[in-house]
C-alpha cells in the first residue's frame, strides 16, 4: 500500500521560528509540517515494536482484501467454466450440442440500449457516477473504483441508469490489442454512489424473455465465442469501435424453452450473489484501512497493548 507524501503532510515554505513549533510537528529541510498530528520530534518517536505494529495492522487488511479478491476470481472462473460446458464445448452433454436445441440470435432473447452521450462540463463531484470503458479491466472484470462522477443533463433518460445486475458490453477500446472491446461485465454493486448511469461507449444488454435471468445472460456472454464474434465487427485504428450490428447478430445454440437452463441458473446465481457480497466487503475493508492508517500513524488509536 503506497501513499504520496502529500497525502499525509503539508508543506510550508516560509521561515518559521523553531520556538513556534510544538512537539507534534516535525521540521524537515523544507520546514515540512505533518498535518495529521502523526510525526513527533526525535526524542518522542515511538518504539520500534510500536512502529512495527502500526505497519502490520494495515497489512492485515491488505491480506484479507487480497484473499477476498482471489475468492471472487475463482468464482468467476467457475462461472466461465460452467458456461463453456453448457454453451461452448457442451461437455455437460457429452461433448455434443443437444439435438433439440436450435440456433438463436442474441436479439431473440435480449434488447440493447445505447449509453448516455455526455459533455465534459457534466463531469463534476456528485453522488451519481457514470460507468465508462475505464471500468473494464483489460484482463476481465469490472473496476468499481474507476467510476466518473457526473451531474447529467436533463437529456438523460431512465434507461441510461444502471440497475444492479445489469450487463454492459464495451463498444470502444483505446488498447491496441482489443483487450476491452466486446467484453461483457455484470454490475454487482453501486460502490459509494446513489445512482449510476453508463456512457455511450457501452451498451446495456437486457433480457427480454422471462426465463432468462441477468446472471444467465452474463454467463452466456462470457463464452469465448462471443468475444471472438465481436472482434470480427471492429473498425478503427487508434480508437477501436464495435459495430452496433455485433450484438444482435451473435448466434448461439439454445433450447426452445429456456426453462431447461434453470439447472445452470440455479448454480450460477448464488455464485454471482456471493461475488456481490464479497465485493461490498472489499470496499468496506479498503475504507476502514484507509481511515485507520492516519490514526495509527498519529497515535490517535493506541495499539501498544495489542498483540499481533
């Protein structure tokens, strides 16, 4: 965990009389004074044991965060494996697509809603966030800390707002290897915001059949064939763009009655819910760690008697 010196200190460049400094301030060569009340003069520095505890405690939070992150990655991997077994390599059916299944277009089972076209002046501090391609990790996954705060104009529509478990597909990409474009991600948390909209760089894919849950839709779009299909609809050089035809023209084999997929849905839905719960826990752990660290450094929280 790295912090910039400016995060814990403020710099005063004018000359200061040493007699005006208290024991809660520290003089550097540039008269740098700690604004968190954390660093004291040399004669009052905490013991090495106490300093070590102040470092170890935040690290314990990091370990728990990393552990939870690994659980989520493992759950996503299991979902992708199950999805491929049902819709890609058909290993669940002995390696062959069931004869009763038929070819469907994605447009047969889902609707597609374009994102909000915003202006730069709308990017202001707000309790409303906007999802963009910046939220899409190159290696897969949704980066909740990359939301942009926005005050949308009156042109924003109800359909531009994201509901929990909505599925978004990236339609532009700034990477040269098309790492992001065509990726489908399900939104499992609002992070710290009251509402979230999504930009025109993304398209929301919404189930239009009652037997198709957003979790099942997300699983379907996680198969390699979907990404490969999208790569065939890309144009552009510096900035890549995905054709609006890509999503509706994607084809896959499905049963005529999607209730036949309930067995799979019953398995993956709790997995997505668990990912959502763990994701929220990670946010809370990060918040607690970041609020705890300055208080540990300042001595505001006494941990001298805690055994670590």
